[in-house]
């Protein structure tokens, strides 16, 4: 796979390949025996290799862990089902598409919810095996698929929603779609298995290779000054550079990633490195060859060290960058100036330069259901039935009702208020808090996250009130495991699940998402964390400099040290 010009010492990790490499090689380009497995009525799950292969088709096999023991006592297998994550580059979905997915969730999933994710798309949770094929046909009828939203491929491409600068956003959004399409697997396995498409023999994957990538790969397109996509959580990032309101090119950042493994110091979160500026015409070439270099040089022996961030640290940033330049036939120019000044979503109404209005709604953990007194799902259905613009899912699990004409604004707002989609009493702390799904459905979760978030936020809000700053906030995130989904490792205060009711507390990120926090407390209870935050918030209020955020304060005060890029800094 590696050509002779690139074949240099230390570029390839020697050793026995991980078993995932075998199953990809033997999968007949991601087909495996999935079709046969679908016909097996004995189990609600998928067999060993297919359990992994369905991820390349956008699904994870899960079960409800709350009832696992009860079912075992009844001599039943776990309640196997799948979670599907759709491919929606840039997170834009039409009202017509929304009605299709909402109807399917209501009628054909265990939980009845649509969940917006940090990958700027939606997920179905709780789809039983007999419903899976119909699910793919239903979303396909609406122009949606789930190709390559999981597995060792380039996943859903994020793009800043940026509803104000509509022309610049439109350009960036189109590039996010082009990048997504360019890096997709070329195998026809998805259409053959799920849509009864014509069977076409696959002979090669020109970009991803016959065994695909060593590990998952994530790409973003961002428009400064808002870092809402948290670019440092991603392998490849295109930062928009504009002149006169027109997009002229990108600064390219490579090698970000947040996942780690508890107790394994060879794993660590890492910020992305700035490779330099490229003009627009080089976008797809650079995207392709960052991927091909990682394809050829990434670690296929140890999956825990298989992400792009570890490849950069192993072979060297300059070596990786030079190889991308050689393969793409380009030279990175010096980076153009840019600055991030925020990363949260802009809630409420904003008016774009085109005169259209955009309403951003906060959705707790992205979960859209009809709750008592807050029928969120019904409200969004009613908006979709009359809305003439689009919906934009954000990378922070929220939703923008975008492109509303001035004459329709009051009607949209009334529906939103009547159904609890707008809450004027919502605190800044709640708006700046986030959680992954975790229990009961995520098989990796070690502790609660989504279900714990409301109580955690309420407690932190109480501490802010106690210390006289009810209108201030801390970027707060809680995740059930260290896999990185809720981006806790870019928070000012990040809780990472360690075990039942136990978390590690990381402190010291900043409000714009350009600094990784440092471990402060390990394997402690929520009560211990809140006690520690009580004291630190008190110190922050008493000792803070003007406009100093919590994450900056804990570093200046020496509570934790700033973390840059390297493993040495993170574990020091």
C-alpha cells in the first residue's frame, strides 16, 4: 500500500495486525455476511464480524443495560437493537426530511425519540432487527443515508452553522458536502444490503484502501470567529479564510482527537497542528492525501494508538506534512491570521445579512421527545409542517430553525413557546453544558452522563448563585467514558466516567475550545466534585481578573497547569 518513495524507516508499525484488520480484509468490501444475519430469527443481534461491519453502514449494536440482568434471569438474551447515525454533512435537513425521520422514530423505535448528536446529525435509538432494512429504505426515500458515519472511515463532516453570514456559510456548507462525498467508501455494499440495489463487484477503494483506515477519522469545516465544531477534537480541519466576504481558502489543521483509555498513558487527548494555508482549488486533494497518509502510516497493530494524532507524534509533524504535500502536489503556504472568540450556539433569534431570520433552540442533550408539559417533538413537527427554510443541527446538540421570512417569525415563535422549545428562564450554565448518551444504551459507558446532566447543572447553578454570579457560566461537560464523544476534554470542567457514580474531574480548558484540561480529581463521586467546585468557584469570584473565565483562572491560580500537545505535558 505504501509506495517506494514514501517507504522510510519507522513509518510503519511492525507487529501482529489487530483483528479488525482481518475482518475488514475478509469482509468483501464491507459486505460480510450481513444479509444472511438479517434473516436469522434466533437472535436479535449480529454475529461477531458483522457486529463490527454494520458500523461502516452507520449503526452500532446496543442493548438496554437497565433491563439486561432482568432478561438474563428470564433466560433471555439482551434486548439487542441498533442505533443509527445519519450522514448529514453540515447538519442541514429540510422540513420534509424532518417529518420523515420524526415519523419513523415515533412508530418504529423503542424509545420514540430523535436525538441530535455532537457530530451534527441525528440518531435513532432502539431499532429492532426486523425494522432495520425498512429504516434504511425510509431514510433513503427522503434523500438521507448513513454511509460511513461509524467505523474506520471519514465520518460525518461538520460545518459551522453560522446563520448570520449566509453567503459565506453557503460556500462552506457546499465544501463540507463535497469533502464528505469525495472521501466516502466506493463499495456498493450499503445499497446492495439495505436498498436491494444491484450487486456490483468492488475491486478497489482508491482513497480508503481495501482495509479502510486504521481507525475512525473526523473532519470539520469552520468559520471563525465561532469554534462551535470544536476543531481540536478532529483529525482534519478546514478553517475558512475569507476576503471581502468571499471564501478564498483554508488554514488546514491536522491531528486533533480527544479519546483516551483510563490507565493507559500511551493514549491522550491532543490538539490539532496547523499545517498552513491552501487555496480552494486544493481542498479535495489535501483532504484526500491527509487521509491516504494516515491510511498508509497509521498504526494497524494497536487500535488504541491508531488515530491520526498518534501517527503525527510517531513520525513527526514535518514528515507527515511533507508527505501530504508530495502526494497532493501542493505546498502549504504560511497560515493566514484568524481568531476564535466563541464556540457556543447563539440562542434565540438572529437576523442574517440576507434579511432572513434564524431561531436557535436549546435541546437538552439533543433528545427530542414529548415530555410532560414540554411536547418538544410535537412542536418541531408543527414547525416543520409550515416552515419554508431549513433546519440546521449544530455540533452542540441544538437546532436552528433557519431561513424564516420576517412575516413568518411570530408564527414560528408561538409554536416554539407553546411546546416548551423556548424557555426564557434557561440559565447561561445550562446553555453551556453538554453530555453524551452513556447509560442505558451505550455499551462503553462506565457512568451516567445524559441522565445525570440535569442534576449536575442544577447543582452547579446553585453554586454560581451561592457565590453571587448567577449569570456567569462554566463550560461543563460530562461523559460516560473516555472515548471523547461529548468532548469533555475541551471543557473548562469535564467529568469523565470511571465507574458507577465515579468520575475523573478535568479542569483548565477555555471558552473558545483551544486548550485541553488537566486531571484534577480521580475516581471520585459527584458530591466530592461539587464540593471541590464550590471552593474553586468561591476563589474564582474572589480572585478573578476582569472578565477572566473559570478555565483561565484555575491555570493562573496554579490549580492545574496548562496542557499543550504532547503526552508528556498531559501526564506531567
